[in-house]
C-alpha cells in the first residue's frame, strides 16, 4: 500500500487500509501509525439549519452553534453531544447559513469506543452527506455545476446536493430495509428487483403486485422529496437546476427511475451510475467514496465537520479547543495563583483563630474567679453593697463581651469555612474568579470566568458546593464575552 494511505473503520469495527484505489485488511496495531477515520451512520445524526451574522467565526461561531442546537435543535440538556457544522456565505444578505450536526456521545462510544481505545484515537468521524466533496477534490468528478447524488443502501438512503464541488443540502430517504418491510419481502429481493427489473410493471408477475406497488409508490415519493429539496435551495444558493444526476447504488441502474425524474422537471439533467473506482467491486463503491473522503482530509488538511471526541492527547494544540490554549493556560495560572493566595490567607486566619481561642479561655477563667470573689464579698460585706453592685455590673458587661467574642469567633469560623469551601472548589475545577464578595457568614457571591474548553467546570463547581450541604447555589445565565464564559454565582449557607 502507498505511504499516503489511511485507515478506514468499517461496520463491525473492522479496519481497512485504503490508498485511494483499493482496500487492504489491517489491524489496530498498524492503524496506530496512520490517520484513522469512519463515517457516522445518518440515523445517529441530529441536524438543524439556521442563519447567523456573517461576522461570527471561529470559537465564537462554534459557541453559537452549540447554544442554538440545545435551544432550537431539540438536544437534551441532560446529555452530552459531539457537535459540528458546515457554513455557507449567502450572496443575497450578510449572513451565514449554518447546518449543524449532533450525535450523542454515548452512541459514539458504543459504536467506536472500543476501536478508539485500541488504536489510541479516531482522527475523523465524518458526516455522511459530506463525502461526495472528495470526488471533486480528487478530480473524479468535474467541479463546476450542480450535482445530485442519490444513495440507496440497506440501512440508510439519502440524496445530496452539491454546487461547484461543495455540499449544500441533503434529504434522508427510505432505506431498502424499510421498503422490504412494507413489501413483505427480504431486502435481497428488493435489491435484485431494482437492479434487474426496476420500476417496469411488465417485468413483475401477478403474485408480485404488492412488491411492484411498494417500489413504485416509494420511488415516486423519493423523487418528489428530492425535487422539493432542489426547489427549496434554488433561491438560497442561486441554482437554476441540476446539471448531473448520479445513482450511487452498487454500480447498478434502476429501469424507469430516470423517466420518473424527467416527469418532475429533471429532463435536461445528464444522468448516470456513480462508479468512481474501476478497481473496486460494485458493493465497495460507496465505501470507497467514504474512505476517499478520509484520505482527502488527511492529505489536504481541510477544515471538515468532525464529530470525533476520541482525539489523540498529544495533538491537543491542533484541536478545535487547542486553538485557544493561551487563554485557557492564562486562566489556569491566574486560578492557581488565586488559590495559593487564598490558601495563605486561610492559614493566617487559622493562626489568629487559635490565638483568640486561647484569649477567650483566659477571659473565661478570669471571669469565673471574679464571680467567686464577688460572691464571697457579698456574703461577708453587706456594707459595700453599692460597690458590689457596681462590680456585678462590670461582670455583666464582661460576660456580654465574652458572649460577643464567642459569637464573633463563631461567625469568623463560619466565614472561614465558607471561604475555604468556595476556594477549594474553584481550585479543584481550575476556575478563575473576577470578584469575590462575602456578605456575613451565610452568603458569598463570586464572579467566575472560564474558557470555552472549561465551560462545564462552572456547573461542576456548583455541584461540588451543593454536595457539601449548602442551602442554595445559584447563578444567572452564563454569558459569553469574546472567548470567555462569565457567570456570577451566589452561595448561601
């Protein structure tokens, strides 16, 4: 195999080496030395499309995408997701059209976790609708014009629209398994029927009426949905029509399919079977396109939508979050320094508390002796009652001072414990405090700053304090200022 090959993780976590023309079996040990990737099944992906300001970019845009996916994209706030996106600059206004993709991390762990653990990472978990871009970058298809790809497979089917070599839209379609279920036949029967007889009524017997009707009805709906998608994107992307139609179905044609497209206005489009690899079997053609996309990503350093979170640790500086390592490092250094300063103050406060406790014991002893002496004087010296009364008042004042000292000491202890809990929780989560205000012994307000990479630490910080028994730990909405999160947290004992 070529030195420029990559490692493609197929179904069943089987690893293949691919050099752009053919596959070779590989193992996890060999895959550790190269670029590794897989394509996430469409059924696992949640998508949402929205517009945002054109000036949004980089980390700020990634944050906007993540927030929008939870607020408008229907993601569950209680779950973790891998989120990526593709952006398009629109000609008719100063906006970006964002198509975002999200997958639950638990599902990615189930699908790829074991392989990622053995290999050490997965460099790319690709969005399936994007793979046809590699055909243009590798000069397998001409780059100019508008192309429509129709992919049919057992478990997933979809249509993809590309303009001038770039992905612009997709539409999920019924899988062959779902068609077989409706027709009450096996998926093998559906595939054989489509490849050999297509949608031609005369090619089916009287006992195959359900199969024929299911195939015809399904493909009418498929073509209708594709036409709707093309019409919807006409104004957005300024397309007049589709120049080329490609059927991605194991190098096969479907008799009657193109005529069905013609009836929906595609009569001027060129049409044909997608077969970009002369060296691969028909059943490997689509897999080859997926692997070619991974190869293209490894060779050209493209900024592609990537759903992986199985990154290689030493590659952190090259990751999405690593681009802001300077901000994160600065925050950590300031946070560590702040924690050390507070630790020193706490030690000093502890020493003062010990000295006050000793003085308090001394005051208690002196007060007890004075009470005893005054009691004896009262019994033996009635004549000095006025003086005794004055002494008693002095003792009462002293007792009040002692009680006040006890309350002050208790308050300081509570203040110290509360400050210690807050600071230790901040140090544990490596958070930076912009301000720290303590109101009495029962309330603390602290303004916390966190980098994008550590945005979840604020929630962990609050959870840590709640676990220590604090009555209330609340915050206003987390705000984003440039590349830092800011949140004011109130802690109540």
